């Protein structure tokens, strides 16, 4: 081939350059297009652009085809490092056939470049000034010819203006953009109000439309627009301040965990949960269990407890809820765009992305592992959508709580066994295995297997050794709510693991049976969790009683009170659920840094010094935000159903700021009795339509896709929106998620909770209301049974139940109406000359003072640490409980 023909193959035409740079203000996108084009034109496996940082002493990876995308903006090297640094240092091309033999070669583990042999780098120069380095690499050794070097130099000269623009505007160089991205990539931002407001201020409407996702906002917002908005609103100092606070938070050494959980530093807690509710933009949760897990890991971060979360990445998450014209729930599943989630591949101790494989009787299941930064903690998520898996297994982690028993056991195999293997691949040796509910019970079996291999001991020797390190938390107060599997499913999926444990099928099955001798009994995940742990707890005092009674049969010869299941009552992560307005009020009256002491009782004493009018006005502001949100969502729902213009207009004015507003939001399981308030429609109608003392209700919640009775209850509530008696006073907000919950718990006057006692294990939504000054009206079940003191909220019933369900429901329904009529409504509407409900405000202050510290996730995680984690890891200095 002639020299002219060779040149024609490599050269970039002016038209191609113009096409690449047609859309100004998006140099990151343009750079990606440039490197992709050059890689194709030069027939290389890699093409990367490194930009010179403002200090002109370091390069940063700005675009690549071939190296790991997650390194963009984070992989940095000094000019004296590596071959790319040599190009910039000499301002001269560098061509190397075998890079490992070059004295300047430096391998960056995170980049994935170890497989590439050859290297050609040329300087990027615009108007005589060095802007960066353009690099191509190939897997096979390759001698780059002089013509090829010259052609890459020509290509670099042609694209250098693009690089110059990138250095001026791009997020990888400009400090404001770089710091915004650093903030967005760690979920610490989601519970820092100042940080959230930064992203919201960039574009409030679009931020809301993007489900409050800063990565989505920064991805689609041209960099020139970010810079313009930052200048207009003078955000630069706020961005710098937020970034400094994030770095100080991550690097702090004087923490509660540092003083109380040092034994966990080298061997952290491995916290397994089937779902994690961290933020509405990461849909890997369905309800209370997931939100509790999310709050747990956030508080562990705040306290600096060494903890790693392990879960599954559900590509379609939980379903999106829509109601049709009849009020019947419809489910939609939407694929999550991974690029819009702040996660990256987990890197193992070998420097490669972590993958795991589990053998079953019917083939193997593989998974990759993602990592999300949650403040100081990591969350690892296993994803089965990988090449090599059977088509059904690629879909295995697509949906949360979807599929049949076979899908469920395979998900739980991934979560438990796969989770332990992922930790091992990353070089992590846990000091504690905490199973949040039975879904992850197989993790203990894998931990036993690894202990047998590491120490050369038998199964019977390894069981007590591992069990001492296992903490098991049960959340389910009814037998039907615990996962159970047939023996054939257990053998199909755990057969290879069982053989490596050296035990028989019957022995394995006995670990999951209440009665080991009953060969017809199914394998129960909760049973294996209880049998193979030395520390087990329920999630409230009453739930502890229920759990001990439920599982007495596992402990022959023990009376019910001696069953070894304690309780640690759930709490909520204060910064995540507290409204910014209330946060600022507490700042003024509880002292600086109060939120870092929210788990201590004396922190909340200052609430009594708050002026009644200040507290009430703050509450009314939050109530107004709630009503605006509800109206906006109601209008959107109505327009989607193509309802009449008159209906849409009416919904835009629904609810009154002057009316007592009661909220109810939770899973629409029948035992939660969302329709208890509908027991007497005439009494309800007279109550909500009282012109002097009106009451209004906001409902939200999802029924499980296969729960037909739950869907019918939901439909009953939704139908009231079309009933003339209730249309102005009842609103159902579709698609309940963390965002909807946030508005509700921050703005309601009263939180209604009326499950059928004792079926509510704990419940945490009412605890979130406490933080924001709302009052609870609840059955004495779960957390409220130990929280209510007669003056810090309202109780339905006396805590008594009845064996006849109809009688039970009738009594509670009657008492609900009585408490509303005789206590709640009169107290709310009793005003003084200033228009203030002094009695109501007094009760608000009491609920904050008596409950704010007790039901915070900080208190909960401190309890887990001192009573479970540290002892399980062997970190206690004194324990004479076993002395005779």
C-alpha cells in the first residue's frame, strides 16, 4: 500500500472534526467521540485522552475507549509517573512495543490496562501550549511505524482545540464541576441538606423531574450552563464548603465508632439485607425492611462503625405503581440506567473487577459485584446480568420479590453464598456476619465452609466458631411470612455446597427445620438463622415477646421467657428524614452538632426552650409543602388517566391548610387495615365535612402484585376520591417511595397506624413523624407499645386483642373514632387568642423530647455495636455472665 493510501486510512477529515465538535459546551461527550473514532481509525484496542490539570503537574483521565469508564475523572498521575507522564514531560511522542519492559511503565490497578502490551502516546498541543496526552494501546505487541506516529500527531493537532475547551469547561478539570461530581458519587450528599440544596438550586424543576438524582442532572446539564448557574447564584463558595465538609466527614478520626468499635476496624461487620432503601433514585427497596437497612448503614457511617452492606442489584427494582380509572393497582417495571446510579465495579485484591460463581446441581450461577459509597461505608450489590449465565439467571436479579420459589431461592443463594464470596475476593475477613432477616441465611453455611478450609477443621468444629460471630435479626411476627423451601430445591441449589461441608442431605435439612425428625417439614430460612447464630434479636419489645413464643420449639426444655431472642427496637436516620426547616430550628436550640448526638437523651432537652409560635409556624410551612406536593401529584395522576378538565382543576385545589391532616402510608397488606377508618362511612363523612373542625386524609402505599385482598383495600381508599362526600378530603398519592414518604412524614399533623396487634413487628414511619413534630395516633403495637406515655401522642385501644378477628377489628374501629372525636380533633382546634393550639404544641414538644433520641438509628446502631457486634468480634474486656 502506498504512503498516500496509508495516510488516507488514518487521517481525520475536517468534516469529521466539525461533526465531533458540532454541539459546543459538551467537551466530555465530544472527547469520548474523539477517542472512539481514533481507536477505530488506528485499529487499536484502547484510545484515551489525558488532560493536564491547572497545576500543570498532573494528568487526569478525561475520556477512554478500552480502559474502565469509572476511572474517568478519578485516575490521576504526575508528569513523572508512567508512560503518559513521560509524553507530557518530554512533549514528544513515546512508542513502546512491550510496556512491561520499559523503566517508566506504571500499572494503575483500577484502570484494567494490564492486558495491553503496546503503547503510543503523543502530546496534545493547542496554540503552542501543552493541553494533555493522547494515547493508543493494543493487546498484542505492536511496533508503531513512523507514519503511524506522524498520523497520530496530526490527529492530535486536529482535536487539540476540543481538548483546550475541555480543560476550560469540563468537569474533570474545572474545580466546581469536579467537586460537584465528587459530592454526587458518595451518597453522603443525600442526607446533607446543604448539599442537596446545591443540586436543587442548579435547576429546581429538572432536579425534581429527575427524581432528585444529582448524577442525572450533572450528566445532562451542559457544563457552560452549570458554570452560568453557579455564577448567577454564587454557588462556588457553597460548593467548596460542601466538598470540604464531605472530606472532613470521611477523614474524621474522633468518632464514636473510633472509641467504641476499634475491634471491628480490621474485621468489619458484614451486613446482609435483601433490600436497601437509600434514596428514591436507587430503586432496590420495597418498603420498611429496605428503608431500615438503608438507615442502618447511614448511621453506621455517621458513627464510623466499620460495616459493609451486602445486597442485590435489581435492574428493574420494585414496581412503579399506577391506578387505573377504577382505582385498581397496575404495576410497571422500568429498567434502571446503571450510568445514572453512583456505583462502580467492586475491585478485588487482585486488582480486577470482582465476579463470583456458585455451582448448583443444574449448572452454575455467576454475578458481578457493584460498589456504592454510603458515607464512610461501602455497599456491595451482586448482579446476575452477566455473560455466561443462562437467560433465566441473567434475569435473576432483575426484580425485587418477583418470581416463584425457585427464583427466590436462587436470589437468596446469590445474596448469602455469593455475598460471602464477594467479600473474600475483595480481601475482607468479616468479624461479624449480621443477617437482616432470613433471606441471607445461606451466608452462614458459606462462612462455615471457608472456616473449615482455612483452619482444616470439621463441620462440627466450625459451626460453633462461626456461630459466635453471627447476629440474626428477625422482622416477621407471623409464621407465613418466613421463607420456606422444599427439600428438592435445597438439594438442587445447595447440593455442591453441602458436599463440601461434608454433611448429609438430612443433616442440612435439619438445620432449617423446627422439628429435625419431621422429614416432611420445609427448610425455613429463619430457623437456620436462629440455629446458626449466637445473638438473635427482634425489632421491638413486643416483637421480642412474639418471637420468643413463636420459636420456643427450637429450644427444648426452655420456658418461653428463656428463649434466647432479645430485642433492639428499630430507629430512623435523623438527617435523612428530618425536614431542613426543622433541622435549622434544632440548630438554634439544641446546640451545634446536635445531630451527631441524636441518640443521647440530653441532646433533646432544649426543645422546651423553643417558642411555641416558632415551632408551630415551622410545622405549618412543612404542611404547606406537603399540600402543594399532594396537589401536584394528584393533578399528574388525573391527567395521565385522561380525566376531565374539571376533575384536574378540582384536584389542583384539593385539601385545605386549615384542616387537621392525617397521613397513612405503608404497604397495603390486609393486616395493616388501611380501611379501618372506613368502618362507619356516615360517621366518617360527618367528621371530614364538619365546617368548624374538618379532617382530611392523605394515603399512599403499594400492595404486593399478587396480593389481591390488599389491592381491593387500596381500591376502596382510591374510590373515595370520586365520592362527592369525600372528594375534597381524601387523596391517594400513587407510587409510594422514599420521596413521597419524606413529604408525608414531614408535613402531616397526625400519623395514623392501625395494624392488627401484634402483627406490626416495629414500624418506623411514625418515628420519622416524631422528628418533624407530628403526632402519632396508633394501635399499641410495635415501637408505639413501648413509646406511648399518655401525653406524647394518641393510642387506639388498650393493647388488648381478641381471638375473634371480627371482634378485634370492631373494637379497634370504634376506639379509633372515639379517640378522634374526643381527643385528637378537640385538642387540635383548641386555640388561644394568638391562634395557637397550645395544648397540641405541648404534646408536640413532649413527643420530640421523649422519643427523638430513643428511636433514632444512631441509638439503634450503638445498641447493635455494644450488645452484638463488639461481643461477637471478641472485643469485650469483661463478661462474667457465664460464671457459676
